[in-house]
C-alpha cells in the first residue's frame, strides 16, 4: 500500500521574482560554458562568473529541480534544459505589439525573443502610413483589427510601445480583448486587474540611474 507521503499532491512553492530574474543570466553563462566543452560546473564557479553568492546560486538552482553532485557540481547540459523548461523557453508564445514606431520596430527585429520562446506575429498602429506595411516580415494592422485577430489566434501577450499618454488606454483595450499578460515599454506605469500579468520596463528610468551615477563620478573628481 502506498504511504500518504507517496500519494500526497506535490505543493508548488512560489518562486521569488529575483530568482526568476537571475535565470536568464545563468542560462547565458551555461551556454558559454557548453561552447567551451565544459561538462560540469560548480555553484562557486557560477557565482564567481556572475558576481553572486554561491549559496544563492544553489538556492536558485533548486527551483529548477536539478541538484549538483558533491565535489563535481552540475551537469551543464542537464542544467541548461532544466532552466529553459523553468523559464518556458521550450514553449512557444505569440504576441501582438501596439506602437510600430522606432522602439516597436526594434523589438520586432530582435532575434533574442525567438530564442526565449516568444514571437511577435503582428503589430498595430493608428498611423495610416504604417498600416499595411511590414517590419521584418511582421504585418502592421490598424488597431481596430486587434480584437478579432487576438481572439482568432488565441494571443495571450500584448506589448505596448506607444507614447505614455495612450499606454493606459491601450492596456485597457488589451484586457478587454482577452490579453493575459502585458509587457509595457511606455514610460509610465499602467494599471490592470489582478489576474492580468503586467511587466513595466522603463528604459528612461534605467537611463536616469546611469546618468545620475555618471554625475556622481564627475562630482567626486
């Protein structure tokens, strides 16, 4: 007879966001090691390469379900597969982008998204000069087409690269049109219902940090 421990459902523990954010860096490092024909790598080595604490590396790797071997470390190829599965890179996700300007065009042309399992399949804009054109093979439609195409293609990810003044209204439309996750590049935070995944990426905020630190260095001189 199976014991209670054997048949009890496995509890899924939420993964801290900082750990999730470190995973792509781990993956990039592991790919580099793999190209150098490295078979095993230890947590201290990973920590040294990424300027992290070894204990933190071990904790993060535990979320992938892979354990290192004593005195040997992690099998590089096994860990690559585990992290890609953890991040969902081996699952394909299609996305719609609203705002076919310079930033939107750059994101559409960025090949790294495909490697991460996401593909921007259509862009939308209100500029009639852009509607009907293509960006690296991705068609640009009038915003009014978003609702029908999102439902027909079962799109769950929406990317916003519009000016800040229209970002919230676009987010509201995306929610109403069935989008489950919004990646916002507009320089403003957007609001959405709790069941909607929202990731704000403020490029100007990061630039502000760089400029501020540069100013501090100049002042020290």
